[in-house]
């Protein structure tokens, strides 16, 4: 076997499927990628003035990734940052959180304290029931994708994917709500996220809190204030992790330091992480822990801002972070590193998926092209399978998430790179390709 095969699992060459019905009821739609140009930013972003847990974590992991995602790309679209890639797990999480927010807001508005209360039935009936709420949330999630040019070919599949999971999400939402009790809310307040005055007894959904003195902000899923207690609830759709615990600790500190919404500096009494299979109570930070946490946030904010102030910011190629990076096709450091050799193995389809940079050499067949691999296995030959008619001889392309196959009976045969629905193709400029 040639040395370049490394740790690749060799599989038999198989025909590309054109579509099938999955066990979960979602029709597998084969859509072939458009050709995009790997555009460089027209302007690098400024460091965020108010830091969040998500932003600081992303910057610390890779300043270049954060900067590329938040830079300006006026030639691509009129939106903010780089057009985000469609991720089914993220869409599912957005659908779940939106449903929780919709139902909780209506419960608060009508004064219904929980799903176990007698008035809950009439409240849910007014919303059309759980299934109707989820159906409406899917429409809202998909509508957000309408302006994203990178998402256009995924709209139909994304809609079917989410609708097929309504029964599962409905069960999750019902389970989370069954363990949540709400306080009433003063009528003088409007939308939770826009409060800039001291908060009174009540429950507040999607509440923005800000500690201006240290330059940090956050959004609480739920804040319940009563004369006896102050409770922060954070809904989570993933598996429990230490990151979740740290995040809700930060939320607790930001609430205490928010001089507009909490001028008395009242501390939270309970911190709850709400998962679909139960709740996890996190210890409220002690005064010493709060002081140490505040200092940590100040230092991490300063470090993150300094990192993204560089031009360009530092790139930190890493197998875990690069695998999920939405802008790795723009990062020359990624393509020049050994990390690009990292592949993902799909147990269901028994295939490896990965990234390759190739130069198109000739037409191979009606739906395939001969190509020379430039990175990461330079000089090897491949057959790129796609029905796209946009390829041309001489194109240098970065292929993301292609199925990588090697004939186990004849390792000397070219690689077969099959571009499927979730694959993406980006044309590399001559200036970039000359950097080899």
C-alpha cells in the first residue's frame, strides 16, 4: 500500500446513490454544490466591545476563525459576516429554543404558572397545540435561511429534516416545561430582551444582561424573581458539560453586576441547567468565587481583544475545531497544515469524509472529472464525481466534506471524491494557489 494512504480505511468503490427514503422518514435529496470563489474579507472586524462566553471561547480556540466569520464580504451578500453554513443540529436546537420561548412568553403573558396548572390547556389551545407551535417555529427558522446564499440548496431538505423530528422535539419541550414554574410579571414591561429599567417580581424570558464595568454580556433563557428567591434557568438541548456550568456561573455574575436591570445587585439563589431528561442544579458562586470569576473575565476579554486586533489574527489549526469550522476554506494555514488530513468516518454509510484541494485536469465522464490532488496528498490523482456543469479544466478547487473512496482491490487506482448534498466547492484564486 502506498505511504500516502496513512490511516485511511480502504473501502470498495461504490456507486453514488441518487436518493432514498431514510428510516426517520426524511427523503435523501441529492443536490450538487454550486461553485463559490474563496473570497478574502474586504475588511477585518473590530474586537467585540462587550464579550460573551460564546465569543471569548471561539476567539481563544482560533482568532482567525472568529475574524473570518465576522469580517465583511459585500461581494457575497448584504448580511453580517460570512454566510453561515447550514448545520442540521444547530437548526434543531434553534427550533427547540424558539418553541420554548414562544410557549413560555405566552404563559407569562396570561399568568399561567406551569403546564400543570388548569389554565395551561386553554393557553396551549390558543397557540394551536404543541405541534402547531413547532410547525410555526420551523417556518421561522427556515425563513432566516432565505437570505443566506449558502443555504439556498438546503432549504427543502432542512424543512423536511425538522418536520420529521417534530414528535421527538415535542416530547423534549413538554419534558422541559413540566419541570419549570413561572412567576407572574408586571404589565409595565414589554419584551424581555429590551429591558433597561430595574426588574420587579416576575419571570423574564430571553433576558439580556450586561456588566458594562467589565465589558461582558449574556442572554438568560429564563430569570424568575420572587420576594423569596431569584432563579436563573438555562435550557440545554445537548449533553451536560462543564462548559454549561461555567456559562450559567457567568450569567449569575453578570446579573449581579447589571446596574440597569439589577441596581440593588441582588444575587441569584438558584442556578438550573434544564435538559430534556432532567435538571442539574449548579452551586451559586460564593463571594470569593465571584471575585475570582470577575477577574478571570476581565483578563480573558483583554486577551481575546488583543488576539483579534492582529492583522490577520493568528490561526490555530486543530483537528477538532477545524473539522467544524465554517470558514476553513478561507484559511491558508489550515490547508498548509497536517490538520487537513483529518477525516470523519460515517458509521452508517461506511465512508470517510474529508477536504481536498485539487486542480481539474480533464473531463472523465458525463458526471465526473479527472483531477490532481494539490493538498493534502500532493501529486496523487483523483476522479471528482459531480453533476455540476460549472467546473472547467484548470480550476483549482477546495472541496469540503467530499466522500473519499479508495478501491481496496487496486490501491493504484485514483481516489474517488464524491460530492454530495453537504459537500461544498470553492474556487481558489491564482494569488492564493501561487503561495504553494
